[in-house]
């Protein structure tokens, strides 16, 4: 998740999602990592609520780099419940519908 989400978001969008990084990367030796959860638990936590990172990526038209887009990929989908996958797809499709509406 570090390479597929964090680094790409940083390099391609200029957005350093530091809280996300703290959640997916173990703390350095001798430091406490109160936010650390690991990749899977972080994805599940972020799916439970719409994150600030999702909103930032939406504004940058890069939801392809969101956790929601990652978890629905065939290689990762088996790690998630049907409800989590449904929620991720719903969020992505909702943003597509909003983006495709003609502006008035």
C-alpha cells in the first residue's frame, strides 16, 4: 500500500498524506506509532468513513489512487467483505455521477 497509494499520491498529485503513511508504516525502532495499523486494517478503517484523502483525490480527479479504487481490484478484493466492496464501489460511482453532471 505504501508504493501503490502513498508514494503515487505524493509524486503524482503533490499530496503528502502523512496520517495515512503513519497508519500503514510501522514506527521506527524506539518510536511509538500510535496510528500504525498496517495496510489491511488501515484500508478497512478508511472504508468505514469517507476520508479527507478521498476528498483531496476527488478534487484532483485522481480517485484511481484512492483506497477505494485499490480494494476493488481483483487481487485485493478477496481481503474485504461484500459490504466493504459495495461501499467502495458506491463511493467511486457516486463521484463519477457527480462529475459527469452538466454544470448549471
